[in-house]
């Protein structure tokens, strides 16, 4: 029994018995499993992670080297083509920056026989002074020299847009004068191409003073041109060094012209439409302009639109290829026939150089349209058709409508109680009654005039700033100014434009008031605030509160175009333009047939002004809302108000428009600036044709006498009609009784309904307190407000209200020429009055 019991006793594990984990061989399969799956097939040798990383790094490095090498080769190829047999002539603009220098003396030295060059006097820009072509067989280079009229700022800027190099002629002692500084400011803001500095008059100095003069001039120009070299222009040897420098210097790449094809007109003919059609009918005022020049920038497409700077957008009909008039040959050129360069013709095919072959003609189906605005359908909105009964009722109302004369400003309800002349004749023809009626009408007119005056006073109270105080000050000033004049005062007053002086004084006062009390307005006394400010709303937070960009858009927004993603469209269009291989290639001498051109374009060319043409990219003729980031120019001291008409130069375009100013922030809402700020960048929003960045922006302000002053410079930011610009107004109130956390505020509103209407809007104070309206007290505009802490007695309670604003549609592509500098009676505000 004992043995049996010993055999039956077995150890049973408890709940705490150790349980070892099974061996985990990982997620990979075993070698046996892999062998069974492969069934004898040998796997490809895989690279380790380290080997893959090394190869990827080498590939990235090789790719970067290839891109760098290709970019360098393309730049070198483009540089070698410029001025060579396969490229366009090197276009050089000679600009004088001082009144005592003569650019003609520089071009005269460049024409010298000691340079072993062939001068083509008839192959420059026709109509322009000191313009000629120069071929240097020794350098295998060809140049076109052009001397623009420095007094005409538009011509100077247009030539600088397309010139390959600029030659600035400096005075030996002063360098440049105040107007030369004005020209340099404009050129730097627009985009300065490659340039060279020529010092004129050094040879006239004594030998001992020449080195000292050059050293002093180098220190003087170092602020503008830190790495530029000064060249003399007193001998043919100096001219040879200058030409060698121009042909070998590094070319600056300007973004707004490198992605577009452009040319400078060297020859032109004009064919009116009546003569071209051969119908013999009356002229339509338009014609075909045949312009010849060298293609620059990118290949020129015949189906693209062409923009003529200062004149508008046009279409091309065909492109011809005449003989190159400036070949690189050692023999002298054949003299041109007189009268064949520029002529106003009544017929013909526009052949200006004999043998002409047609390169390409425009396809009407593929040619881009000149439509700049979207088609607006006023019946496009959802509407219901009236019933027959409603139509009959409307017709009966028109038939039975009574027309009578009522005082101005009379409402429909008041007009019901006024009797017309027919009823008065039926009632009584009494003289006494008619006199009584006249008296009553006169009394009613007086009452209505009084009402109008009160309404006008109310609107003036609602305007920005304290207009009542301004009117009192103006009345006092008028009384003072009218109290006696002496003979000398009258003579001095004749030289001053009183209208301009008064307008300037008003702008200065508005700018000063806006600086001291930003956005503060007075609540009207006779007009309810909820009626006067019905378009405004309050925001809990200007940064985070939502504002729908498609809410209550103005009618002008139906005329413009908008991109779903402007940046993506810009990258795609510029990439396609860089890959284009069709059309008239760069360096070809071509003749463009531009259709439906007014004769004023030809008249401008005949007067000696440059004719610059640029091929537009897709969509660049369409209107939209353009955003420009600018800074006020240091020379401008006058306040520039928002929505004031200004002259813009954006890329190749020049136009007049009225812009609104806003802050440059990264938020989705931007505060309106009433004046252009001198201490911060400002965004200008304006209706204008679409232009793809990058492009320089110059903003001018035209005076009444024709002068144009540079007021701001900057760059093109984007095309964004959805940019929300909010105008802020601030209603102010004063504490009447102050408690621990509450206060009684008055003078913000003047009736109980306005307080209840604006009760949800948050309040703030100038000392940083925040609160809200709790209740209205009485009926005279007193209200009880609660704040986060006790407010001091000298504090002011403020309420911010916002509404969205839009630019004005005042776009005008035709800008009058500015008053030339030589005819100006006074220099701009930044110039010295003792200028030579």
C-alpha cells in the first residue's frame, strides 16, 4: 500500500509556475522556407542600406553637377551669341547724368576711324539722334548705339528695359547732378542691366590733377556702383577699351524680359486699312504697322499678342524675314536708297529691304484674342418670370401714372399730398389762393433746403476727421488772408497756385489727423449710427475671425478673370515659355505686321521716341486685381492718399489707375491704409492687366502742370482678387462715471437704438482694457459698460468696425508724356534748387 501511494503522488504546477517565452526568429522567413518557395531559382543580390545611401548621394551629386554644367553652358552660349553673327547686335544706350556732359561726344569718338570698325549711320534707330550701327571685324562683334532723350523719363525707361548695356556719362568733378540721381533711382527700381561708367572731361584738367580727380570720382560713385570701373572717353584708345569691356562683361539677367521676346523698332512703315484693302472707301482710322528689328529674349510666336509700350495690345498677321542690314563683314555697306527707311505709305506690302520671305502667318483659330474683360450677362442671375396678371397691372400703372414736379428730396409719401397744376386749376383759379400756394411751396422749399443742409451736416459729421474744426480753421485763415495785401505780396501770390496750395493743405491735415487719431470718426448727431455704419461689422479677432472672400462682391468683379491657383499657373506658363523652340529665333532680323494700329503709334515713332514691342504670355491681356509691394521713395514728402490716381510702370506696361493701400502681412485679412506709409512696405491693389512676376514697379504722381514725381518703388507681388482688404473705423466714447469694473460711457452713440444695435461688438480702451456693452441708460446715448479691470479717468473707450473695400475701376492704358526737365519751372521736392 505504501509503494502504491508513493507512485500516485505527482507534483502539479501552481499558478505561479515560470513560463518561458518561445524563441522568436524575427519576421523574416527561414532559409528552408525561402528555398522551398524559390524552387531552386537564384535570387538577385540585394544592396545593403549603406550601399543604397551612397549610390543615391552620388546620383544627386552627379545630377546637380549636370544641371550646373548645363546652366553654365547656356549662359556662355547666350553671352557669346550677343553681338555675334548668330545673335542680335549688342544694344548700348548712352545716358548723360549731368547737364554739363554731352553724350554726343562719346558717340563721336566711337565712330572714329582708328577703331577699324564699319559704321552704319543708316542702320541705327530711325528718327533718334546719335543712333548708329557699328561692326568690329577684329572683335567679331556688332553694336547698336542709341542715345535717348534724358529729359523724357518715359523714353529713358523704355530704352533701359531692352538695352543690353547702359553707358553712363559722368562729369569729371561732380559725377551726376540732382536730376541724374532722379534717373538713377528710377533705373535701379525698374531693373538695371549691365552698365559701364564713362568720365568725360578728364583730359581738360591739368596732368597733375587727373589722378586726383579720378580717385575722388571713384569714391563719389562707390555708393551707387561699388564694383564698377571708370573709363575715359577722350581718345580712340579709350573707346577701344570701352568696347572691349562692353563685349566681354557679364550680362545681368532681368527676370521680366528674359522670359518674353521683345525688340526695338529700327524701321517702320504704316499702311492705312483703306489702302491695304484696296476698296477705296473712307479710312477707318486704323492700319497695319510694319516694324523691323532684331528678336531678343525668347523666340517670337506669331499667334501671340504684342504689347507696344505706351500704346496697348495688338495682334500679328505675319512675320517676314528681310535681309540682315548689319552683317559682320569687312567691306563697307551699300548705301541705302533715300526715302526708304521710314515712310507713310498708302499701299504696298511693306517690303523695306528688297528680298523678303514670309516666315509664318497667324492662324485665326489659334491666334489669341484681344478680349480683356469677361462678358457680363446682367440676366445671368436667378429670377422668376412675371405672370400675365402682374404684366397687365404694370401696364395699367404706367398708363395711369401721374407726373408732377416736386421739391428736390421729396419722398414718395410726401409727394402724395402735393397737388399738381391740373388739380389746382380744377379747384380754384383764385389769385389769392395761388399766392397762398406759392407761399406754401416756398416754405416747403425752405424746409427741404433745411433738411438737405442738416443731412449734409450729418454726412460731414460722419466723415473721417473733425471736419467742423477744419472748416472753422479754414474760415479763420480766409479772413486773415483777405485782410490787406501789399504790392510785394500780390507779386508773390501770382507765382503760387492757390488751388494746389489748398489741396496740399487739406491732404496734410488729413494725414496729420490720421496719424494722431488713426481711423477715428465722429458719430453723426442727426443720422442713426446703425444707418450711417450699416455696411460695417464688428470682429471678435481681426486675426482669427472668418471673412468670406466671395461675399457681396462689386459688379466690377464680374468683368475680371481669376486663377484657381495663380502660383501654379505662373510656374507652368513660364516653364512652357522656357521650352519653346518654335517661331522667330533670337537674333533674327524680322518684320512684324501688326494689325489695327492707330496712326498715333507711327507719329510717336517719327517724333524720335523709341518703339518697344514685347510678346505677351498667355492670359496677360486679361484684366484682374494685381497686388504690388512698394515702399515710399525717400524723395517724396507729400502724403499720398488711397484711391488717388497714380501712374504705374509695371514691367513693360505703363498705365494710370487708382489703387487702394493695405498692410503687408501673412494673414487672410489685411487692414486698409488711408495714406502711403513712409516707414513700412505697403501693398497696392489695382485693376490692371495680368502680369506674371517678377517685374519691377514704379509709381509716379502727375501734377496739374504735367510734371510726374516718383513717389514709390517696388515689385509685383501676385494676382489675387480674393485678397480681403478691410477698412477700419473707430468710434470713441468718454467715461462719465467709473466704478470698479464698470463705467458709464457717453458720446459714442446718441440714441438708445444704436446702443442696442452695436451691443454685441467688443469694446477696448487706449490703455488696453477690454469689455462689452451691458445695457443702455436712458434715451440720450449713455450706456453701462463692463471691463476686465478698472479703467483710469483719462482713458478713452473705442469700438472697431470693419467693412471690405475694393479698388476703383479707373484703368487707362494711355499715359500722357511728362513735362520735359528742360521746360520745368521748378525742380521736384528732392532736387536742389541751385541745379545747373
